[in-house]
């Protein structure tokens, strides 16, 4: 049981390192991410509301695909 948990933690760590490297070396190429059509943004004088709905859906789909690939590998 402990070996399987260890594999999942190592896989999550590798994914986080790769994602961090991609974000670090992108140098502003991801400005569109978070400003997609469908992301709700309301700005008033003393009030800001931001709900990145489309961005959350895309991240959810990508993470689901990645988790399913990892499950098949291990």
C-alpha cells in the first residue's frame, strides 16, 4: 500500500516540476490564460470580481487526462 502512495506522490512531484518549468520559461507567453472568453470579470469603483470559468474547465480537463495517463502507467 505504501509503495502505491509513494508512486502517486512522485508522479505528482514530477508533474509539478514540469509545470513550474513551463511557466517559468514561458516569459509572458501565457498572458491569454486567465483571460479567455467565458471568464467572468466585473470591475467597479471599490469592487472587483473575477471568476475564471473557462480557464477552470480547461484545467480540469487537462488534469483529468494527465491523471488517467498516470493511472495507466502505474
